[in-house]
C-alpha cells in the first residue's frame, strides 16, 4: 500500500527483510504442520512448539514465542494461514520501513510473547479457562492485532481500506481493532490464539507505536 494525499492506495507493498523472514517462517511451519503426521516424530515436534500452560510453567518458555509462528493443522488450516499472511503483509511494511528491522522484529516478538503471557495469566483467574482459549494455542493473532494498533498510532490521519472497501482513518482503525477484540471475548469467539492473547498485541502496539512512542519517550 502506498500513501498519497492522506489515503493508503491499494498497491502491493514491498516487505522488508524481517517481515519476509517471518512470512516464510509462518508459511514453512504451516506446511510442516500439514505434513507432520507423515514424518516420524513430527507430531511430537509440532506439539513441543505450541502454547501449553503446564509445559510453560515447567520451564518450556520458548513456547511463548514459537506458538505464534504456527498455524493449526487440519480443518481450517488454509484460511487461517491465508488471513495470517494477509494480516501481516499489508500494514507491517510501513512499520518496518519507519522503525528499521531490529525494532520491528522486537515489536513482533513482544506482541507474541506478551499475548501468550497474558493468556497464561488469565488461567489463574477464578473463571473457566475454556471460555477464553483452548488448552493448546497457536497463531499470530497478537502480532496482527498489535500491528494494526501500532500502524494506527503512526498514521492517525491516514486512510486505509478496511476489507479492501471501507475507508477508515488510522485513529478509527485503532478503536475498531480494540472493539473487535472485546466482542470476541463477549461472544466467546475463540480462535486458535484464544480471545486473550490479542490484548497483549494491543498493549505492545500502544507502547511501540506513535512518534515518539511511549517506550522511546521513556528511554529518552
């Protein structure tokens, strides 16, 4: 997408090296998950990368990051992968161009880890965890949500075509993103990431986005 006269025109943006690496990693791991049952030990390896609360509490903390790179196997895998790649592709290039690859990579990792830490934390609340997420989680929902929030903070007055049709400003996109996440909780519309993890992405987007961002302002 390119910017012209306050509007984001629908063109194919050029992803930077970090985003390209993430997109290839997500696509490659999705293919691996589809073929895992044909590979000896493949199912066990895939399971070792997913978010599972008991395993994380026993020290397998890498799952807080690796779970975000996975797509669920079986039914629904192709739509999930498609919307994951699209969700990352259209807004992320602008952030990587503005911030540079290192900051953008740290941001994506913070979205994933923060989202899954938040999902882990709500398991200690006196409510049934099944209302908020499945037992095993995976997916980039927190990173996609965080990207939308951060982009909105950086481009408050710029328009983007929501669903490729509806023009909304960045400031409006922020509230639409937050509202969508709230509705997912209310209606218990839990994807493979659960309904809690995207809020970790919202927090990361608010902290990293803006000129200067709250994190950068605190550092300076």
